[in-house]
């Protein structure tokens, strides 16, 4: 009937308005206290709608946050943040936490002037750990809990939320070993188990958690026993108490989580992570325990958004701007630096059976998935364990293979000792491929790959290649895997790769990109900074200043050709997408000094500071790594 239809529409409209108003009333965690179960379910649905609408407009970590909505609500209902400390590992699953703690403006997520994609102490007192390097939260939790104990603050709780993928990192187990030692120091460890970090979690721990997910009989059995036996006159309660006292044996049969309990950690779970009441009840039990306890929650990455659930690769772990209706990008991006590496690795693998690939839980992000599909017996995903990846690679090299270890540049920091002492000391033929080197921008300070060319300068016998375009990625990757007497590094940028830059000449491995007859200044560019170097040369030429622009290709060790070229110029400018301290420019300046070449040198690079998130181009402009900045440095050097 027309009248009924109109009434139904009016009801739906009112309902939508009501739903829309619920989230707007949540400005802090204590605003959740007044909500009943149905309102919490409605709020969870509204938060998911908000995330889908917001993150598809800006890009960001959508899938992980859709999976922790109920878990985040329960955490903030049970614990009193910020007096109780909640730590997220990794921080990309903290969007719901941000919303609950009053940060509703996601219009500039991961953009300059907007909120960070990770917890940030500058944003809120509810945020504790700013970095996004996995497997660190438990060590933070251990230290904070010890501090509270020493200060006599026994009413404060420490909660660490750690993804199952992060538990593949050795640092997490070092922390667990220490946390378990203090039976009277309360630390709540929430394992957010969605079977994934980026891709499906692998390894022995993953198999163990899989067993727990598949055998949830213990909690159901105990619940049945309590309900049924409590109604049995006289003997019911006694029988239940006996069974409850036998829980360790029963658990070993129906839910073999003994690994945690053998460490001395109380274990609660597995819990349906999308049942807010069940999660809240489990957390309250954990809060009441006076020692370390693990709450094991089963969640689904991308929950509530079908396009994310249907994405088998990573359930929309990290997305760009997409159509929220279809989950598809509005624009198809051009080939990326990673694509160039991925395709060339497959070709190299076809030609050389000794080449193998290693990654640390980032098969797709670093581009090894194509190699894995083509050569499944020659690929190793070691989990979030960069240290192990590097030393295992040294072992593979000793065994006669040539491993290619592909990681983000920022994560190489975590295995420096292994690169130095296990690979370089033993002259192991290992190639490290560093994706997202230099300024990455959107993910902020913890993801900028601005340290590698500095920390690696001190490693004897190691060679570093910095390709300027896709053609050089392919060429220099091949050159790297041909090296048999020491480790090599190939590092490149994030995002779409630009047009290829042809050299006008090559002198002993150094590419001359611009070579005027009567040059004034030598501009030495590393990797993609060749673009800015060439643009600066054009600006200078318009002023009557001629610049030679060169790409060393291999930036460590310093090629002697650069020293000889410097002799023929009045000044030298070096440009790199890396920290200024101890980087390529510093090494070139030292080489000139050692050779007695006294020319003014201007070293351009990233300042040694933690840079806020923003677009790469804007950050480069701000720190002087633009064409105008390079030209200004050249003028200053000549003057």
C-alpha cells in the first residue's frame, strides 16, 4: 500500500538519522559506558560505514581497522585510557581507537595537516607508541608495567594489542619471556588473530594459532558444564569445580594452547573478536587477573565490507583512493618501481636456478609474489623477522645459492648487525633489495627510508646501487646478482616510476646525463634525484651557468671517476634521497678531500630529523630537494 511504503521510508530515514547521531556523541572512551549491547552493535556498524566512506577517499589501512571495531570498543569500555595504557602493534590498526578517543576528522588522513595513519603522541594522550615497526609493543608493555610497579601505581593496567603476524617477530618472544617471569605484574596481551599480517601469516606459530582457531571446544565445554551442572541438585556444583580444576588437562585435549601457559601466561580464548559482549567479558576476566594474561581474539580482516573480504591478496590491507561501491580504483596507476623489480626477478629466476627470494611478511608489497608463483620452491617468507632473513640469506649463500632479500628500506635498520657481521664479514653473496627508499611521505617518520645509505656506508665490502629509472632497476638488479664476493644493495623509491632517462655517455660505470663543453658545476645525483638534477641544470643554463649532471649508478664505493670529473669543475653539488649525515654526498666529499681535490662541495639530502607525514613532492620541496633547491645550492657553491 502507498501509505505503508511511505511510513516504512520515514522509519528508515529516522533510523539512519539515529545511527548517524550515535557516533557523533562519542568524544572519548567514557562515552561508551552508557551504551547497551544493541547500541554497541549499532555503533560498530556505523564506525565501519564511516571508515569505508572516509578511507576510500584518502587511501589508508582499511582492512585491518574494519577487523578490530568490536575489539576496540571492548578495550575502551573495560580499560580507562589514558590512565590504563593501550599499545597497538602495529599502529595501522588504530583508526577505531582514534575515533573512540575523539578524532573524527579523517578528511586528510595521512596528508599534511591531517591525522597520522599510526598512533601519534602529538595527536592525543591516548597514543603511546608512534612507530609502525612491528613486534615492539610487548617490549614497551613490559617496560611500562615495570615502571608502574616501581612507582607503586598498582591500579594502572598495561594492554598490548598485537596482531598474529607481529608474533612472528623474534623481539615479541624476547618480550614474552620477560613478561612471563613476573607472575605478579599485570600485563594484558590481546592477540588479534586474523591469520594475516599483510598476507597470510606463516610459520610454526601460525600453525599453532590455526589449531586453536579450529578447536574452540574448551570454552564451549566449560560454558555447557557450568550451565548444566549448576542445575544438578547436590553434586552438580562439586562436579563442575572438579572439572574446572582439571582445566589444564582438558585444554590440552580440546584447545592446545599450552605453549602460552607453559611460558607462565594465563590464556583466555579463543574469543569471537566480532562479538563485543564476548570480548568485553574476556577482557574483564583478564583485567581481574593479577599477572600476565593473553586474550586470544579471532577477527576477520575487512569485516563488514564485501570488496575487502573478497580480496584474497590482503583484504584491503592498504589502499589508495577507490570507489567504495566496487572497491576498484578510480584511476589505474602507471607501472611502479616495485613492478619493474617484480618482473625482472621472474626473468632472472628463469635464467638462474641458484637465485632465490626472501621476504619478511611482505610478499606482495615488495613484489616477490610473481617470483613465488613462478618458482614456489625458491621463495621464503620468514615472517616479520628481518634479522633472521639476513642471516638465513648468508646461510643460503654459503650453500651455493644467491638470495635476494626484498624488504622496505626502513626495515633494513632492524637487521644491520646481521648485514654487517653475518653477510659482509663472510663476504656472502646476498642481494638486499630496498623498496620505498627515501621519502615515502604518507606513512610518516617511521616509514621514510632515509637511513640506509648512511648506515650501510660503514659496511666493508658492501656495494650500493641507486637506480634512477625502471631500466636501471632491471640492469642494476642483474649486476647485483652477478656479484659473488660480498653483499649488494639495490634501493629504489615508492610509487609510480617516471620516464626513462637516457645517458649521453658512460665512463667506467658512471652515466653522464648532461655534459656541456665548458662546465662550471658538477651535479652528482643518486637514484631518482636525477630528475631534480637535470631540471636544476636547465634553470642554471638559463642564467649562463653550465652544469654537468652525472648518475654514479653504484654509489658505494665512490667511483674514482667522480673525483676526476670534479677536477674539471669549479664546484660540486651532491643530491640524494637519504639523510645528509654519512650518506653518498659525505662519502664523495671525503673522497675528494683524500685525493687533494679542493673544490667547494654542497651536500644536499634529507635533514636528520623525523619528518611528519605528507606528500613526497611537497616534502622534497620543503627540505630543498627540488630543482630550485639544487640550483640554489649550485649558485652558492660557485660563489
